[in-house]
C-alpha cells in the first residue's frame, strides 16, 4: 500500500508540473511575436524557465522546462517545445 501511495504522489507531482508547463507555454505562444515574452534568450518562470531561439526571420523555437521533485528530493523536469511563426501572429 505504501508503494502505491508513493507512486500516486509521484504521478500527481509530475502531472501538476505538466499542467503548469502547458499553461505557461500557452501564455508565451499567445504573446506578440516581437513582444518581450518571445525575445531571444532565457526567461525565468516561478518553477522553471524557457529559452527562445531563432530558426529564421519568421520562426522562433520555444523550449520550456518546469521542475518537480521526486519523493527523495531529486529534481526532475517536464520539457515542452514548440515553434512560433510570425505568420500566425498579427
């Protein structure tokens, strides 16, 4: 039973981190293509960070990482990536 509770706690922590990452990524990608959220470089989040890099003049990549802790205190990461095109931002 104890093992089941640990597994459930780990799954809950990872799922919470995934939810936070998806929410943050939605906010970033909804931003103006030339706005502050999508300028090149690393931006800090409450529980992680994201990096914006250039693919070409019309496309940027966003890699977002949100941390979560295992039961033993080890840091783990949920990582989401996407590309943003200026053609989709008016």
